[in-house]
C-alpha cells in the first residue's frame, strides 16, 4: 500500500507531500489543484509503460506544466506588503514526482534537454530515477540508481553493478529493465504500478459504447470507455461476491433488477423496473442510471488493482444515489487502496458514514491555494510524511 505521494513543480503543486491511507478522499474548491494531483498520479502510472515523457509533451512540454510562480514567496509578499514579482530562475528546471510504500519507494526527476533537442525540444528528459527499500529515501537504502543514461544496480553483496546498457533520456528504467534475476524489486514495483486503475468521466452520451450491444467475453476489468459493461456485470454475477451485484442494484433502485442478455456472444443490458411492462435496454437508460451501472462494474471487479483512482465519480448522479455509490467505494476499499477526487460535500459525508460503519480507514485531504500554490489544509511542515528528493 502507498504511504505517501510527492510532487514538486507540477502546475500548482510547487511542493506537495500527501499522506495516504486505505481510503483517501481529495476534496477542495474548484481550481485548488485536485485535477493536477490526479494527473500527477497518471504520469507516474505512465512511467511504468514508458509513456510519461509523451504525456508531458502532449500537455505542452515542461514549459506548460511547470509551476508558474516564483521560486520563493517572501515574507513581505505573504504579509501583503509587496506584490508578487518575477525573479530570475536560480535552480535547474526540474519536475519531480515519486511515492513511498510499505516496502519500496520510487522517484523520478524530469528536466529540459541540454542542449535543446531540435524538433523534440518539448520532450523532457529523465535526469534522475531511483528505487529504494523502506518507507523513505536515503542513500544506503538505494536498490537502483539512474543518472542521465547510466543505471547502477545494487548486488546481493551490497556492491554496485553496472546495469549493462545506457538508457535513452526519454526511457524510464521501469519499462526498460525487466530482468527478474538482476532487478526483481524493480519488476515487482513496475507490475504494481501497471495494475493501478483510473476512471475519469465514464461516457453516458447517446453514442457511448456502454449503450451499444457488444461482443462479450469474460471481463474482470471494465474498459476505460465502459464498452464492456454488460460482460463485466455478468462476470461479477458469476465469479464476483455472491449477491453483490443484486445488492448494489437494489441499494440504488429498490425493487429493480438487472439482466444481462446474451445472444450469439453479443451482450446487452436489460434493466427491469417496477411498473414497466418490459425492461429498458442500455440505449434507453438515463445518464444517471447508466453511470451508476458503470461504477458497479468498475468497483465490484473480481480482480482488484493495487490502487484505484476515481475522478469525480458523483458526476451526473442524483443525490439519492450517492449513499449507494459511497457503499460501493467503501466496499472496494476493503480489498484495494482507493483515492477519490471529489468536490461534492454530500458524497464526502456518505463516504465518511460508510467508512465509520465498516471500520475502513478513511482520511479526507482538503486542498487549498495560497499565492497560487496548492497545499493541504491544516498540514504544517511537521505534519507531512518524511520525504527527501534525490539530488541530480
């Protein structure tokens, strides 16, 4: 389980060290940095598939994603005695992100190409990348160390060995080293990160894949676009928690029943409601009803990830459905670590009530902004998890 997430110089996250528990709810007003925190997590996940550099380039490269304020805000500015003024950058351009877990930690540091790389000038370079044992970074705990293109691996005798080949500046060692003999710890961390699952604004429009009849196979993980919802729900019914699917439907729509119809391998939703003479197909369901069914398919998965990240799952749902959705999230948190990004106070209250009832460890992280910088409300310098960045 992750115990801390650290980001530096990414958008409004000048320096943020986030403590993590089993169920984490990130909330705050619009513009306080919730989306930036979500994107930073996705960038870390992209690194395991060698996609972080490309993802940053799609955002406009480092110039567009770096912290846009001054390196330091003086006490006079904080007291309102002076306006915020631009300053000459004194430190190397650096965007850093990493995490700590119960057994391993990982961090990476992006910088600008030196010299600028011609047509690929928006592509950042990975300047430093490290993997360590234990809850926080220290040189003695390092297991793998990448500086520029060179990689060192700590052997069983504690001595450093050459990794064997140089990495390109856009390649992560997470994706390029898969040797279970020489780097088993890195392989373990990579597979954990690759299991992270993100759901963000599941489609329910008229042309949404979830509304269409789809060829179905046994599906333990809902597709990001929701196309496999019918097959995923049927899989939950057959190999998921006994009665879990029917209970989730009844909690949200008392007296209703979900059927998954299959003909020649093509799957279709059929939603039975009290008072109707026939079931409603996926194409006929309201946006809210379909969205709730998508969350049922995502959260009751028979194959839980190591981390599940949900971005504003309450979107388009009627307030009456929030307790049922909260129950699904709390249930999922029993078997996987969950991060929920939301600005809905009623949904937060429902999550807190559900976690209190089931004794799931929940923490609320409220993001606020001060002089353009995202911080956690009530977190002082001594309250944040221990964190140290490796130098270049």
